[in-house]
C-alpha cells in the first residue's frame, strides 16, 4: 500500500480536492477516512441551513404570477416579469452561492461529492421557470438528507419534489378517463388537450432507474406515466387550486383510474400508492443496480468503467436492497480506484471547488461563482437536459475549455497570489502527484501571482 498515493486519491478523486493539511489529516487509512464520512445523520451544512425552502420560493412565485394578468400592451406586464425575476433570480443566486461555500468548507468532501453526484443524476435545469428558484432545493431537501440512505427513498423524494414535477411537466399530465377529464368541457380553453404527458415516466426509466438499455418498452413508459398522473404541486389558480402552495400534492381528480402494467407486473393500487409501488420496484430492479453502479464507477474511478468494478458495486447494491452506504463501501473497495493517481479530468464544477479548497477560501460573492462557471461552460444547476452534465474527459478537455480555465486561473492568481508560496501549496494539496516538471515551471514564475496561476493551470491540478 502506498499511503501517500492513497491520500491523494481519497482527497482529490473521492473528495473535492485537498485543502492544505488535509492529506496529512487523512493518515494511513484513506479508505477509512472516506467511509467515516458516511456515518451519522445528514445534517445540512451551515451555508445551506437558512435558505428559503422550495415551498416558500414557489408560493411566492405563484402569488406574483397569480396576480392580475395584464394585457400584452399593458406596462404592468413588464413590471410583472420583473417581479417574477425578482423572486426567482435571488433564490437561484443564493442557492448557488450556498452550494459552493459549503463545498469549499466541508470536512466531509466525499459525502458532499456524493450529494453533487446525485444532483447530476436527477438533473433538473434552472433555465426553466419556475425551476430557476427550485433547483438548489432539490439538492438540499430531497437529496442531501437521503444521500446515505436507501435508493428507493431517495428516488421517491426526488420524484415528489416540485422542481422535478415542474421541470418534466407532470403537473400538466391528466388521465383521459379521470374525473377532471369527464368534466373537461367546463375547463377547456380553445384547443387545449387533457392528456397524459409521457416525459416524467420516460425520464424516470431512462435516466433515473433502469437506463436506456434497461429493457423497458414504450408500453412501460406509458404505464408508468399513467400511474403518475395526479403527482403535482400544491397551489395553482382558479378551480384547479389545491393543496399547500409549493409542496407535493396528489390531485386525485386528474389521476387515471385502473390497473397499470409496467415491466410485466400489474399494479392495482389506487391513487398515489400506485406510482409509489412502481417506483419502489424499479429501485430494486437488476438493471437499476447496473445502471447506478456504472455511473458511480465512471464518476469515481474511470471514464470507461471495468465490468468487474461495475459488477462488484451492482452486487453490493442488490444484496443490500439498494442501501447506498453499502453501495459506496463497495465502490471504495474497488481495486482499480487506488491504482493510479489523477485519472479523471475535472469538470469546471470540480475545478472551481478544488481551487477554492486549495486556497482554503470560500467564494466572497455569488457573482464570483456564477460568473466563473458561466465562463468555463458549466453554469450551476443548468445542465441543459434531463441527462445532466457529461462525466468523461472528451467532453471537457478541449482547447477552448482549457483556455477558459487558464483565464480563471490568471484572474485568481492576480487577486490572491501575492501571499501564496505556490510550490509549497502544490505539494500540500497534490502531494505525491505533484510532478517535478510543474514544480520547476512554477518556481521560475516571474511573480507569485503568475506562480499561482501556473499551479491552478497545471496538468496535475486539472485532474482528480
């Protein structure tokens, strides 16, 4: 066992990038250091503890949106748009700022990386109002408290969260034989259709559970989407208003009655129980175990996961009935994870966090984070599709992306480099992975500011 190498891997690949002193603090048992972070309750970091809840943000959004609707030529239309942006924009900025402050400061970087992993797995995009003000809430309210629990519980919490329901438009999914549909003529406006929206069911099967090669059919998509009719968000307007604004609401009036069939099994439960039963069975499915294992190994070990590593993690998942801590324990035990240092290319998200941690400093202003991630091509909570951000080097290692990182490194060096011994800092955070070539170039820098920029732009710092 190479203790020094294991420390580097634990802090930089499984963690979020070493802070000064962290490699030494890991000690001789790097695997134990990681697993110790999975013990105990999932208490929220101080940085996210006082954020407004998604229900509060959404209730405020609904209140503004539900006020008198001005005509297109009415100057109040512009004012109303500004009011909506005044609710969603600050909520988004606060959530982003809190996320990266928490990541920069955490003493449990493996646990925090797992939170980020699941946020990307269950991706929603803040590009879509009102998800703009809710994306961070999905991470903090549905994912963070369950990151070391059971996958079925995590899955249910995510699918019930208002950000996911609104992102995939399930609040607009209406059973054609539901009670509401039978009275459709009373509510129909023009050519508005009352029908099932397949988005929610399709993304759950393809992206959240079985995977695209998981063996499901179009009939399974329809069956699941139909079972999930009525899964919605409280509040609303007019006759459709029901429940607590911003919270999960099962709307029985739009749920399609009857038995559903998914993956060869019939579900005769009524109401919300039908969808929950299907989701719990999907969580236990062998294809889900393989899909999740593959993504975990790709994220933490190698762009091209070995079949043996995936099989070991999937086996632990199935044997524990989806217990995530048992699954992570198997992941940490994969031999391939400890063979070579710095095999994974950092995404801009990883790169920013590791830079903050290396400097032992959190971001000072929301725009510092928002602007840096926009510059480097990975804006926070804005993956652009339900598939989330890609996790392989070719997606991030292009020349343009590297130039943007160098721009950011240069700016950080100019701002913070004057008081930093960058050779010593590189040794402190990269340890045995810090190569002689990089040390030489950094030591020859014309100024301390340039030296820090060279460290942050070095090949070793670009990888984890």
